[in-house]
């Protein structure tokens, strides 16, 4: 069952895991940083969802980041 979930949603799982790990580091820096933790997890889930839909990572980052990062 877990392999089927991995086969169907690898980007979401990987994005969620990366967001969780980075957010977990911030969580131990201080309790107030819990909102940053949630933000990292949600950002990882969002990017993973876009990758599961076979969207180009460059296009996804252009949606999120301002234009000055791509000049």
C-alpha cells in the first residue's frame, strides 16, 4: 500500500518530507518559530503537488518568487 502511494504521489511525499525536515530545524530554534515550520511544510506540499502534475520546476518557482530572481 505504501509503495502504491509513493508511485502515485512521489513529489508530494518528497516535498512534504523536505519541508518537514527544514521546518523541524526551525522548530527547535524556538517555539515562536512554529509558524515558520508550518509554512515550510505547506510550501513543500505545494511544490510537490505541482511536480506531481508534471509542471516544470522553473515555472513553479516563477509563480512564487519575484521577477528579480530570474534576471
